[in-house]
């Protein structure tokens, strides 16, 4: 007779409530994370805060944990070696400020506008943010919105940004940090990904810093989400 297996939420909540566990590190993207985001043990997370590390679909857990118990997480992944691993180690171990620089070779770098702003960095994967709207997406009032994406067509990006913006989920955002949009749509009659993103994001009339090494692209870095960030977007000539 086979014993019943534990559900994903039970396993996750056991880690949240175990005082010997100091971080929960996801090793995969987390498909289906939205199924358990509202069933986390928020009481345990408030009682014994610990880092949850992950990105992509895991963003829904970061959003829900921030919304319900103001738990700061790590947008990043466990990469065996190289800069990604060093970046994650620095985020987890240092008490110093963490500084990420825009990369000129990232296509979203062209979105950068002038301006500086301070606020908590909230967000992550665009598709996951869209899926969390109305139930696990916290208020973005006074916050810096983080966006990254992978494997999305122009219509998907356009629909999700349109919904989020027109439904008021971006209301009060003070700045936008744009990471890697990896394997997204190619230019159509000269209309590029940057054109599409600019069409939506510039309507918010806040500073935008693009080209950040966050997401599914080349040598992604790690950073804190939910913590106070300072966005410094230089004028691009």
C-alpha cells in the first residue's frame, strides 16, 4: 500500500515553518506555482522570515508572499558556476548595497529614459504578473515595477500589458526596471519589441531603466525583490 504523497504546498509550507531552513531555493522555473500561491503559510513566513529564491513562474510566490506578509525574496536562480552563481551568493550573503548595471547589448536598454526614483522593487516575469492580477498581485503604488519575459509573441505582450495598464494595476508606479525579454517576437514591418514596450510603458510617465541582466537571457544576475531600490536612469542620446 503506497503512502499518500505530500502536495507541493505542503512541502513548501513545511520548509517555511522549519526553523532550521534558512532559504528555499527553487531549481526549476516553477510551472504551476500559481496553484499554491494563495495556500502558503503566511503566518509561518511572518514568524520566521527566510529567503525564497527563484524567478519566472516563481514570481507569483514572491508577489503573494510580499502581498500577505511583506517577505523580501530573491529574483534569481541556482546556476552551477560563473557570474550567476556569484551574484546569487552575493545577494544571500552580503550586507552591502547590491548594484545592477544596464547592459548596452540587451535590446531593452534602448527603453531607458532620464530620471531617478526610489521605491520597492516589485514584479518579475510579465506573464506571471498578468496571471496574478486580481488575487496575488500586490498594490504597486509607490513602487518600482520589474518586468522580464521569455518566449512571448507580440500579441501576448501587447494583451498582457494592455490589461494590466487599463485595469489600473500599474497605477501609482514610480519607476520601471526592464530586464531581459528573451526569445520574444522579431520585428514586424520595422515595428520592434522596444517599440511595443515603449508604447505601453511611456504612458506611465515615469523613469524607465532598461537592459538589466535579469531574466532568462545571457548571464542573468540575482537581485532582491520587495526591498527598497534606487533606480537611476541616465539620459540616452
